[in-house]
DNA sequence: ATGAAAGCGCTAACAT
DNA sequence: ATGTTAGCGCTTTCAT
C-alpha cells in the first residue's frame, strides 16, 4: 500500500494542509517546515495520488486519442508528435487503436467519458451517426487531425487536400505525362477521398487532358490495396506513364506491382505518393511524394485542442497547414529514359 | 458539468446506493427499480466516474507502457497487440514514447506512480541505476517485452536471441556462404546486442569458419545505421557474400546501400534480417528474416503481467517464445546466380 | 430489498 | 504561517 499525504504529515510532524502546500508550491510555508516535509516525502517515496487530485480539482489532465492503425508509419508519426506535445504540457494520453473496429471505438469513447478525459483527438473520418451522437452528447472538446468528417461542427487540422492533389497531378503533367493513373482513397472520406480525387480531375482538365475512366481506381490507403489496384491499371490497353496514389503506402504497393510485372519505375511508369512517411526514403527508387507536415500536424493539433480545453476558445475554422512536394527518384519526365 | 450518481438517484426516485447496485450488476434490486434507474441513466447520459471509482476501489485498471520508438514498425506492432490484450481485459494503457530521452522516462515513471498504474511494461533494455532504483521502489509489477535487462529480478518475454542468431547464421552457412558480414546491435544490450553476436560467432565457429574482424560492425538497429555500417563492409578487400543484420530496419539499410553501390541483392550479396517486421514484404527483393512472433509477444506480455497484477503470481523465469526463419528473396545460395 | 452514512486521498475555504 | 474541516463522486458496511 502506497504512503498517503497523512503519512507524510505525521512523519514530518505537520498537518496535511502544510504537506499539500509544499506539494503545490504555495508560499506561506516556512523553509524549515518545507525542508522537513520534503525529507519525509523522500523517505517514504511518496507520490501524490493523481486520482484523488483529479477528483477534487475536477481536472484529469487526460487526453483521449483515437488512431485508425498505429502500425502505419503515418499515424505512428503523428501520434508521436501528439504525445510529445502532450507531455510538454503535462497532459497524458489514453490511446485507442481501433483498427477498423467500430465497436471498439464506441467502447473507448465510453471509457474516455468515464475517465473524464478533457479532450479527444480523432484521426479518421469514418464517423457514423451513432458515434457522432455519442460525441455530441459528451460535450468534450473534440478535434480531428489529418482528416475532416462531414460535420461542420468539428475543427480539423489538415492540409488543403484538394490543392495538394491538384499540385501533385500538375507536377506529373509538367513532366510531360498525359496518361496519368490515379489510385484514390475511400470516396466516403472527404479529405483523403473526395478532395484528392477532385484535385486530380481538375488538374487534368486544367491541363487539357481528357479524363480516362480506366485510369481511375480506389483503394484503402494500405500497401496491399496499392498493389492490387496497380495490377488493374496494368490491364488497361494503353498503360499509364505515371500513377498518383493518395498514400505513400499505396504508392509503394504500386511500385512493387510494377516491378513484379517486369516494368521499371520510373523509366516505364512514374509513381507519386502522398503523405511524406518514412517509407519514401526506404524504397528503391526513393518515392516522390506530396508531403503533409506530419510532425507539425500532431503538434498543432494538440496545441489547438489544449487551448480549447483551457480557455474554451474554439477556432472558427479548420487549421490548414502547408503541403510540400518532395521530388525523389520515382518520377521522371516522360520519354526521357 | 457531467451528471453524477446523485442526479441519477434523484431522477429515478431512489437512493444512490440503489443506483450503485444496478451499475455494478448486483442482485437484490427489484426489476422495477432497475428499469427506472437505467432509464434515468439513459436520459442523463450518465457515465460513472472512473476517478471516483478508482479512489474507493483502490484499483485503476491502468497499465503503463514505455516504448523506445513508436514510429518503428516493430514496436508499433508489439504495442498494438499489447493494446488489444489490454482492451480485451478492460485495462487501459498509458503510453510513454521515450525516443532515447532518459529524462522523459523518469518523468513518466513518476507519472505512472501518481496515476497508480497497476503494472508497467518496458520495451528497452537501457536501464540505468537510477531508473532501476525508481522501479524497485515503486513495488509495482514490471515486465520486459522483447528485451532483457541485466537485472535478474525482472521477467522478460523474449525469443532465444542466441539461438535465433545462431540459426540465422547457420542458414547462411548452409547456403554455402563463408564470408558472412554481421551488423550487430548495441553490445550493452543483452538480448539484441550480446546474445545475437554470440550466436553469430558460434555458428561460424561451429561451421569451421574463421571469424574475420572486418566483417563485424555494430549499429543502432535503425535503417540509417544499417546503411552506414554496410558502407564500411563494402570497403573490406574481400567483400562478404552475405550479411546478417540483427534488425530488419538495418537489413533494409544494408540492402539499399548495396544497391546504391551498384551491387545486387542477393546475386552479389545475400541479406538476412531479424524481427519479422512489416518491412520484410515491402522491399524488393523481399527480405529473408529471422522472425520473432511479434503479435504473440505483445499478447503474452500483457497476459503474464495481468496475471501477476491480479493474483500476485510471478513467473519463476523468462518466457521464451519460438523464433522462426522466414525465407524470402534476399538470400540465395552462393555462386548460384 | 432498500437506504443512511462513513470513508477512499486529496484540496481549498475558513479559522486562528 | 499553520491547522481544521468540508467536500470531490463513488462503494460499502451496517441498519432497517
């Protein structure tokens, strides 16, 4: 059984209030007493109970985080910067890895409520009505990171996905490509689904390029689906000379598929990714990618959330961070090999 | 302000005791009352305060986890299975990502104590005396996952690293290789440093192969150091025909380095990894690896820890899981190209 | 079968 | 400058 404040008080020969005062760094405690108290704390190995403190202060310093898949490099990186920002501000994280399990999400939202977390960060946009209802009822600050749900009531920290996809596609057009394949995301997703798809289409149209139905596929952001969708693209009569995948994972899958089918990246087909995950530097050829400022995204998300938690201040619109195209080896000018 | 048990009691027209009883599924509550209480709970959106419960029950259902680097695929995968096992048993995780920051580790251990976590999982073996002292003072069940600290007092869930490295090296010998490079870990680490190194050496000796000093390098398990150590190996006069790296990340770095220097894997140099991370299937060629049962490791870790938490039962020795060599494309028989 | 009241470890009025 | 005491929201004797 751990020592309590009472034990410290008794050992130091003071009242619990005095102990509490030195614990919380208040003035009005003589140095002499302060010393005795600290000695007693040291001797007993006393650490104040966060539980009891939370109860009386009505403040838990806990933030709940819902991640779709912690084994994905993209989310792991955001999470690590979220954790860092939390730690810097003396908040702790309760992490829920839902891995597509909607029931688990509900369960955790309930846990979050029971634990009285002071804010919630959500990193996926597949919010159904039930979840939405639960969130609204909780009346806890909620912020979305890297995604945007249909709800206008929640603020998101994101890049301009439309513009980013537009710029990425435009870059390929600038390299002389006209037959540009697209491996998109889930069209039920606003940011990574719809917006990136629109960006792709409008860039083509803007470049005077006809949109070819067979060049357009949709995956689930993971390596495997990039591989499979690429396999379909390779069945098209006139092969695309470039492919834009809306996640680095899918781009890697696409590169592997191209290679496994005896073609070369980028000589035969250029590949462009999206995200700026660690994978971009690991592959050969290295992967050109439309990068999100992943680290910053996590940090900003936590800062905005904590501001809301502590001051009640809610941003009046989404926080848009800058995207940046990082050119590596997987894309080359058409016909330059 | 969230509703409290008192609010529920008032709305249902019963005492708080009765509400508490239905909350905890006790008998001795008439169906009629139970119904009224549940209705009130529903109407108010009431969720019992975990804080208050923890205080009176003297039980938090919290487990602290210390991860060296959450952005590494290996740790992320263990963590995800730890989280799953925790969730299945109604425990929640407080995750600390130390990323080489020893101060942060100390800070978090203190947080763990204040939060009254019921157990701690640690996934790195760089425990210094100060940390060790703190852990011992806390008197909370501690378990190590995938690593083994020098202390004999802590139990670890690991593979037989010596045997695994021995088997891996032996596999390369079986393929006809004699000039086998080694990219090891930190020799201050028992499992991933010393034991794997011994396995490598003894396999060579057992195969009647002389140990060549220039073939032996040490890295920090990350991709970059695999790349850099491989660069050194390529400077040796008689190039190794195979290289064994004690992490998949380093193996990938080594493969990239070999390729960037105009050589081919596995035709010129075979590469063997260690861990069985997701990377093994992403690279081209795919990576042959001495795999740890990563998922199982996380699950078993949590099960053993929870058993100790709930029954006080401490295993009398380390839990050794089976390693398994998975042969992919990065290793081939010598002189078979 | 239901309720009143004590107490979990702490903080914060309030007193002195 | 220090101490007394009343809660924080819940569970759990102990009564009834």
